């Protein structure tokens, strides 16, 4: 249950930090455009102290999970967990060192918000399958939460991530790539 609150507060805090930047689009409640995410690369022009604190806390969480899953309490998905948390830790540290905080906040927002609903669905499914009380055995709630998980994944990890994190990269670097012909590569 603590994981649910972590992802909830993490996604809300990331959203509030992004709201004051020029990278959060108007269709997500901001006042900017997705194309502005990498506008001043590699210079950091919209950073502040709460962003730094949030980034350090996110790094600490992912590093803690990496160390826990690797050395302290390996689970049945050992290699998957080690790979996932190792790559997450590296990417957070790398984006911090490369001054890509705003892009990192957008990526953390897209992943943490969908994880909030996923953790809520897992928690309710475990409670409803292990309890003896009939009041908590409502399969339609698990079905509804499963549909909500799919919708948030499609909205955030597919739509927002592609529109706001990947598309601006292609727009920024396509003029450089377009100069090369196949014979020059």
C-alpha cells in the first residue's frame, strides 16, 4: 500500500513541477508545448530546487529497489527486477548529469502515474482473493481496475510518452540526420 502512495505523490509532484515549465502541453493542463522539452539542450533553463530534491528522491528510490532486489531479497523475477531497476537508476542519474531534468520529470510522470493505477489493482486483487469476507470479493472491481490500468498505460506510456518525449527528439535532430544520404552513411 505504501507503493501506491509513493507513486501517487510522485506523479502529482512531478506534474506540479512540470506545470510551471514550457514543456507541459496545454492538453495536459500546462501552458507550453511538448516540442519545448529539449529546446535549450544541453542548458538547463527551467530548473529549481524542488526539481533537484524530487530527482534525488527518485534516484534514491530506484537505487534502493535495485540494491534490495539484487542483494537483499531476490524474488522469482530476479533478472527482470535487476534489469528494470538498474536501467532506471542509470537513466535517472544520467539525465541528471546531462541536465535533462525536465525531460526526466516528464518520463517519471508518464511512468509513475500508470504505475499508481497498476499498484491499486494488484492490491485490490490480492485483498479480494485472500480474504474470507464476502464483501471484498467483487470481481467487477478488479475488472474495472484492469480496464483502468490499460487506459492509463495507453494514455500515458503510449500517447504522452511518444508525443512529449520521443517526438520532440525527432523534430530536434531530424534536420541533422536528413543531411546524410545513404551513400554517406
